[in-house]
C-alpha cells in the first residue's frame, strides 16, 4: 500500500504546482507581459474557473453535452471495433483477404478523421449520425492494424500443437489467436479511442451541433475563456476515467499469464 | 503402431532461392512399440524428418505410412513433444493438459479422470492451477508430456525434449520416460544430440550423416531395462554412437578442405 501512496502524492504535487503557476501567471498578467485586467480575460484565476465549473455542472449544461459526445464516441468506437477486430483477424489469417484489404487500410489510415467532416455532414446531415461516421473512420485503422499485427505475431508452433490435436479453424481462433492478440488489441483500442475523442471534438467544433467540442467553440466565440479551460479539464478527466474503466479491467484479466511476454 | 518411412527427400530454398537438399532418399521402418532415436550432427535434418513424420511438413518425394496407411497431415495418433515446450501461456497446467481432450468434445467426467491420471503420471500433483511461466523448464516439459499422453497417442514424437534442461532434471525425466514406455502403449521417435540419452532410452539408434541427411548406420541397443549408465557395455555402445557421429563430421571437414 505504501508503494502506491507515494506516486499518488507526487502526482498531486505536480498538479498543485501547475495550478500554482497558473494562478501566478494570471495574477501577474502573464509575468508582467500585459495589463492584469486583460490577463484576467485571457487566463482567469483558478478559483474563477472553479466557480464557473460548478455553475456549469449545476445547470446540467456541461454534463448533458459530455453525454452527447460520450454517446457518439461509444457508439462510433463500438462500430469500429465490431468491424475492425474481425477484419484484422481475417486479414492475419488469410493472405488473400490481406492482399485485398491492406491497400485500402494503408490508403485511408493517414487521412485524419476530421477530413471526413464535410462529406459526413453532406451524407448524414448535422447530427449524431455524421459524428458517428467520422469517429468510425477515424478510429478504424489503428484497430485493424493492431489486430492484424497481433495475429501475425502469434507463436507459430502453437498452431502446430493445435493441428496435431486436430483442432478445427474455430478452435484455433478461440484457443490460440484470440488470447494471443489481447495485448495488441488493447493497445489498438487505446489508440482508437484516443482518435475517436479527438475526432469528435474537432467535428463538433467545426459544425456538428452539441457535444463537448460545441461547448468549446461556443466558449471561443463568446470569448469565455473559463469555458474553454473547463472543457479541456473535463476532457482530461473523461479520458482518464475511460482508461481506468475499460482498459484496467481487460488488462487485469490477462495479467495472470502476461508475465510470459 | 508401425512407421514406414519410404524414400523421403526434402529440400528447402534459402534466401538466395538456392535449393538446399536436407534429406535424401531416406527409408527405414520402426516397429510397433519400438523406441528409436535419431542421432546426427546438428543441422543435419533429423528434426525436419521428425516434423515430416508428424505431418507438419510435406516431403518433396516419398511417403510416411502408419500401419500401411499414408499420412496426409498432423493427427492425434502422432503427438509431438517440442524442445521449447509450446504450452499455452494463458492456460493453467490443468487446462493445457486437458486441451486435446476438450477439442475432441469428450465427456466432462472422462476428461477430468484422464487429466488426473496424466498429472499423476508426470508427478505434477498440486500444480494444476499454476501457469506455465511459474514453472521450471523440467516441469514445463512434464506438462507437455502429460498433454501428449492424456490423448493416448499411438506414436510419441520427441524433438530434443530434454535439450534445454540441466543434467539432473534431464536424468530424472529420462528415468520417468523409461517407466512410461515400459507400459508398451506407444511407439517413440526421439531426436537427440545426447548419445548417452539415446543409448539409455532406445531399442535402436539411427545415426545420420550431415545434410543432406542419409542413414549412416543403425545401432541396436541390446541391454535390458532399467539400464545402468556405468555398465561397460553401455559405455561401449555410447562410445560407438559418438564415434559414428564424429566420423560424419570428419568426413564433412575433409570434403570442405
């Protein structure tokens, strides 16, 4: 237990130092570079942001918009997993499937998700469906590529062991491929979920209404710096929580045998 | 079951796409329940031959027949024990051993009793819930042997199974293998570098030349079991096998110079 408290306290200290620096910068007008009154506008004091945070939470405005973005991310990411994971596995198992699909993946993967915004709005209108489409496009390729890499790295002698025991194709997938690729898939999911959030915020900022990105752009348009800072803090907290909830569970399940790597 | 290896020839392509002949026209028979070792210089192709018998590799020419029937691929009548164990890291000892029976959709109670028997056979009682990474090399190889025996194979193929173990563990496992083979339930092919191991375990030893491998000589071990490593006849046979292997190396050197 002692070993866990120390890093936690050190982390808290780093955050406290950052908040201290922030307060100092705000108070001194970004270290004397400008009039303190203007500085209040560009970088409000931490307690001002805190109060505003509380107000936004109380009114439900922040939470409802977080929920809108979260729903888009979860649905979009879920669809990307449902498409990407089996596709990656099939590509790893069959050279023919790989030859057909891999050029497409290579072509589409460097295209940033945001680039799909205009088309998505044209095709799906201004709403959830457009956002979900963009998220799928943005998070699909890391999921496919990591699952594929996982299958290609399966210890080939395990296939021999299964074949001599006369396992059929599904049994090979179930007993060997799926458990082997878990570490790869987890990192693919991590990347994919990160992309999904980035893309949804960008999409909401440039057009898709509601959501956290929308709050951010409203904050910018109304010169309300507190709101933009609050959005950034919320995003950080959400990402950390998602990491804990989704990936900690998966990794704990595999930790029993993971030391072998 | 009897194994009939008929005119097996095999070559691989190297990186420059040149053909490297590994096995050239190899033929021999192994009788039912016989224990035969393959000995020869390293890299001569004896493991390749074993993988062909297992069905993991296809020969370019020739065939392997089991009781007169030509093999077409791997099968549970011929189970392999690998040098590097090849256990499933995410499965417990129990599940590793039970895997083959579970794949065959056997009755649960039957699987339980068979696995209990196999665990008892290799002396892994109390380690059923352990994972491979928690076990020593010798214990991992016990799991691998149990995994094969649990399925009652007719032929056991062993590819340098004790090569990575320390000498005490190796001797203990050799003794246990003798005890298991004593029940006369399966035919065994063993690939090994260790001439003493070959003499200690085998009925017959096939000595291979360097690649392309051919059978240089066959040594019959006519000693009753359990054998004593200090028996003069044992030492004589071991020296004989060693001499034969060294000779093939010498010939190789002369050919090169």
